[in-house]
C-alpha cells in the first residue's frame, strides 16, 4: 500500500477526509481507514439518540457504507498502536494480533476522549461520560425516574441533562465555574439558559466543586466540597475533552499542525479532536474539539494530499444548540475565548423578555463574536449578519 | 439568474390554518408557522444566494442546485448545526431525532405552495413578482439574492 493514504480513526474527521479525497480524484482503493469503531456515527446526535430512542442506524453516518462500496479498505475493529515516521509504517492491533501497515500519506484523526478529573470514585459503576453510543446505551437502560448527577455545564453536559429530564429522570447539574456554559456565553445569557433549565425541573448548581463520587461498587451519589450530598443512581461526567494524540506525542497535548493540517513529519497530517486548528479571527492556532472544525480540516487535508495549494485563514466558530426550549447561537469568539487570545475589547449585552443577545468586540471596536439565546419563535438575522461581518472584517488574508 | 425560481412569503396573508405544514412531505415538516403578536409568521428556507448555510457547511451536505434550490443532502449531514447557527431566517430546524430539516422545494413543485389557499406562499420567477416588491420579506429575499 505504499503511496496510499492511511487514515487512523473512523470518526467524522477520518470518514470525511476519505470522502473529500475521492472527490479530489484520489483512487478509493488507495485509501485505508483504520477504525477502532465502525460504522462511523455522529456524536452530534447523541442527545437526541438518548431522548428520542431512535435506533442506532439513525445516528450512524450513511457515508461509512458508501465508502466501503466505493472500494475504500476499512480495517474495522482495528487500533493503531504505534507509528514509525521514518519507515512510514503504522503498527496495528486487531483481534488476531498485531501487524504493520505502510503509508504514503497518513492522516491522524483519532479524535478525543472525555477528560475525567481526579475525583475519588469516578471509576465506580454507574459513572459514565457522554461521548459515545455506549454511554447512551447505559443511560437508556436506567429505570424511569432515576436520579442522575451531571458534572459539567458545557454544551455536552446540558444537552445530556435535558435529554435525561425528557426521559423523566431527576437531574442535577453541577458546575465548578461561576456560571453555566462558561466558555460559550456571557453571564446574562448563561443566566437566561439557567432559568429555563430550572423551569424544566433541572437543578443547576454553579461554583460547586465535586469532592467525591460516593458508593461501594455502584455509584450512590456525589459529595461537594462543603459537605453537601446528592444521591444519584448514575453520574455523567461532562468535564471536557482531551486529544488522543498519543501516536505523535507523549505529553497528552493536541497535535500541532499548519494551515493545511500538516504535522512536522513528512506525509503526516492530523485533524479533528486530536489536533489544533486555526482561528479565523486571530489567525492563532487553538484547541477546539468541534465537529465543524474536523469537517473544515477534512477538506484542507484532502486538498493538500492531492497536491492542491492550500492557503486557509481558519475556522469561524458557528455554534447552534437547542437546550430544552432555549436556542443558543454563538458565532465567532465568546468573551472568554477572546480574553484568552488577548483580543477582548467591549462586550455589549441587550435583551427582552424571551431573548438575550451579546456582541463581542476587539480593542479596535471590530465585531469578533455574537451570541444569542431565545425561547419561542423569534428569529434574528443577527447570526448571519455577524458571520458575514466577521468574515469581511477579519478575512484580510487570501483564502 | 432570471431562470431561477423563488419562494415568496407573505406572512400578512397567513391565517395559521397549517395546511402548508400538513402538506410538507418531509418526515418532520420543513415549514413552521409560529404565532406572533399580530398574526402568524412563516418560517421556511428562503433559498438565499449566496447562502450563509452553504458557506458554513464543512461536510459538503449543502449546496445550491441549478434551479437555485439550496439543497441539504441528509446522508452527508452530521448535524453539527453550523447551518442553523448562521441561517438568517431560523429556517434550518433541528428535528426531534437530531436530524437537520430544511425545505428542498419538493423538486420544483413545492407542496406547501399548492396547499396554501390564502396566497401567503408563492413560487415563481422573479419578474412576475414585481407586485410583491414592496413587501418587506420579499425585499429581504430579493436583496439577499442580489436583485435589489
Ligand atoms: C455529545 C456531543 C455533542 C456534540 N455536538 C456537537 C455539535 O452539535 N456540533 C459540533 O460541531 N460538534 C459537536 N461535538 C463535537 C464533535 O463530536 C467532535 O468534534 C467530532 O466528533 C470530532 O471528530 P473526530 O473525527 O476528530 O473525532 P471522533 O468523532 O471522536 O472520531 C475519532 C475516532 O477515532 C477512533 N480512534 C481513536 N484512536 C484510534 C486508534 N489508535 N486506532 C483506530 N481508531 C482510533 C475512535 O474510536 C473514534 O471512532 C459534540 C460532541 C459530543 C461528545
């Protein structure tokens, strides 16, 4: 298979890289996907997979089957365990044992894994994450009216909380930081979402640190610093994602790439939740484990592999989520991310009865982010305007 | 561009009968008629050109067909929701099973238009729509398409 392209990881990043390669004219039979899990499915539909109890086929990506039909070689149930960048080989492990696969180009699309904070008891039975179909299968099996504690109030934690509530479970969300969705929304907007969660009967605690997950073999509850206890039959850890970057680096950090997803090793590319990506507004490389980022680089990497020029400015975050009755929009940089990147100027917040909106500006008064939360049918052209405006204001360099 | 067809939306004519919603052949209707303080709104894809959703989709699941329809190919969609984040009309819906839902104009014969007895939904080329030019949604639509 020398001269062929080997893709490690059968998630969104891997599967769409294969599709884009074929679109670019790369022969399907020269593509190999090493996939621990197969068929590929979209994590983006996990909350609905849980709440609407649709069969797994509805979240599986139709593209998986299509790639096999087209002649892409899929090593399903196979894990890449080592990489020799000098010999250009990947060591793989299947049921039957280990072997090696040669590559001409290698795409590392190994995704991320949920971060588990070092809290005593996180290894107990009944403690799960909200990252894969196996997590949903466990949560679906809980008897109606169970109590669940969700630790972490990011998008993943909150969508899981709402899905569990829809199934009739008692849900408590515990967040260490001072507000929910701390990385995504400004305070007043987060508060709006919090109020609606409370109305759904979800208990939301902020500035609360979980000190221990309690139980013997099975989880029985959690204890906060300060002693307060919440009993629960299951705990969902939604405390962030860390890159699966072990094939290329040992320190657990995301794989560094250039604007086309190339790593420092000849013929080796990386994309998706295992890698860094470029922010459109600042041009800085950041860690953003989001599906559309993986999709963006799946296009660029395919282009680079077939030898087309890639001059890319990066990704404008375009987040939408429905959290119960609240629609959340976040385009561009949020205040927290802008601050981290050293570009935060003013933030303006306004709102009415059923909506709140924030605009984030840089120090020169240029729009860098736009957020809105709303309940009910109030559409705003603001998100499209913000998207186009940000592209226009900050897209100085050629695409 | 003159051969392209447009969906024209006149919410002030809408009586909220929901015939359009019932007529939509999609599993989850791609048209919604929410109540507003003064009447009804019609939320459905306006098939913008250029379309922000097409620009934001990184999975090649959205494109503009020759007749101007902004088309969503479900088998390519991952539900990352970037399209919904940038839609000016709130007209890409997140369905109850996690699939994105968007009007595809029924291959050029929109069933909602056929079903609407009030004339709140019109489908046709731009020239014969001169009469509606002063109405705001149409103006918005036309300007987004680069007509005014
Ligand atoms: C609940 C939830 C909801 C989300 N919602 C959204 C959303 O609405 N919009 C959005 O943009 N993003 C969303 N995300 C983020 C999005 O799912 C990820 O950014 C995206 O899946 C990243 O794609 P990936 O291909 O990099 O990684 P993954 O999808 O994680 O795929 C990586 C694959 O590689 C396999 N793998 C890992 N190591 C190896 C190895 N050594 N050998 C072989 N195979 C290996 C893994 O088993 C996995 O199948 C959500 C995430 C979660 C958890």
